[in-house]
C-alpha cells in the first residue's frame, strides 16, 4: 500500500487494517506488547483471523473487554529445564556433569532466557567445563554478569531493566527495597515497614509489581521473587543512597522485633513486661490477639532476620557491656526463634487461657531457665 493512502488518525488506521483482513485467514502475532492499549488497535475483527499477543505484563484489560483468553507461563520445573539444556547442549554433555547441571538449573531459577544464555556460552566454548559456569553463577555479585549473551536481547540485566523502567516511582522504589529483605518471602505488614509507608498505600505498588511479573504472590498476602530478580534489585539498591537501604533494613527488623515481642507477651503474660523503644517509622505491629497464630510461610522470614548468638551487632545498636553474659537467641518463654518449645519443656498453660489466668498465676518458673532477650 502506498504511504499516501494510510490515514493519519489511529482509529482510521485500525479501520483500514481490519478491512484488509476481511475474507482472509490470518494469525497475527504481537510480540512483547507494552500494554493492552498497544494491542487493542491491532486485533482483527474479521472471522477466521486470530491474534496471539505476548507481554511481560498481565493483559487483564483484554480479557475483560475483548474476551481474550489469558495464559500465564511460569518458570520451568527442574525436569523441563533439564530437557531444555539437553536439547541445546546434547545428552553427552549434560550427562557428563550432572551436579553442575543441577546447580545451573537452580541458579537460573528456571528462567528460560537465563538457561538459554548459559547454554549458548557453553556451546560457543566446548572446552569450557560446566562446573566453571556453575561457579560463576554461585556468586551473587557476578551472577547477572555471567548471564550476558553479548547484546541487549540476550543480556539478563537489560531484559529486567525493560520491565523496571516501566514502573511508577512508588513501584520502582518498593522493588529496590525488596532486594534487602533476607527471607524467602515477605508479608504485607513487613513490606510496609520496609518501605516506611502505611499498608493502604502499599497495595497499588505491590499490584503493579505482580502484574509486571517482577513479583509473585504464591499465597495470599505473601510475596516473593526468584534469585535473579533479587540480585538485580539488590544491585539497584547499591547504586542509590546507601543510607536509604540501611534505614529500610532497620525498619523491617524493628517490625519483626516488636511483633515477636508482642507474641512473647501473649504466650507468657508477665506482671511487668519489658518495654521496647518505639519503632522507627514503621506500621504499628498487630495486636496480640491477631498474632497468636503465625501465618504459614512467615516462620522462614523471621528466622532469617534472627541472627545466631555471637553474630556482630548492627553498627547503630547499643554494644553489649564488657563482662556481661552472652544472651541466648531465645525469648523469655523458653521458645526458640522458630516458635517451638524444647522437647524437655512444656508451656505453663495454653495461650488462650493466658488472659483469664494472668492475674491469678505468678510468673512461670520456665522463664528463669533462659536469659531474657527480645
């Protein structure tokens, strides 16, 4: 078609495009679409035609208004990743070093592009041992550098940046800060403490990250991302103000500390419980009645935030006086940081009876078995 016949307005161009498809059977492939608004003018209207659109974002608007069928492609499983590497490298090479293959699959987090980049590097250098590639991926600092195919389309850091640059400022800031969280996943209250904003203001950025596939929600209210995205987010934090990262880390640790302290007071009511300093600009921890039963999946995050006894304290914390006994990483109830009672001790009474017997019962003797610490 001559350029002079193409109309200037977008709606007129879409009408001409659909008229040219009338009476034909065509499959229109729209790859790497930015959003639903970019796809909508290119949808064919004639019977016998179909459009296939791929995007890094969830195109829920097309499903609601255009009756599109959404298909979400997740990460590859171990078996699928092994099949992909076997196709790209050959069975003789993958079977020669199965331990290196398993580590490569784990470090690539089942991401097809990352696996393809590693396979391309191994195919380009037949003499390069797969164990050497696995060693490069083992270090978090150089993991993204090892996944570099030489051009922007095959550079994992550049591919992540395309989705990151499309975020709003609030979503981009939250994505960077999530790279500082030590646990495998994070809950909504802890994420609000990390960002230093109320929970109500955090729902929109979290939704944006989930729709952009920069964050996953494996369970209701629990958010996580794979190791490659975590390394990318941590690298973005390092390029920004380091003081912002330290303040965010302190806020989320304060959140876990005060939440664990409230649970400790609930499980073992005391006449004069220890008072903690006010947390640094973080959402108020939930009341004791709402945290008596921890949510599934929250225990690994609390355990990652609880350093073992003897680990160096944060620079801005109060040092332990010389000659003082080393404190045990246990609460005043005698429970460990995972929320389990030792096998040789039983709780003095059930938590649901604590409020009824708080005044009638003295402080339990089990509290003297462990040094007090929160």
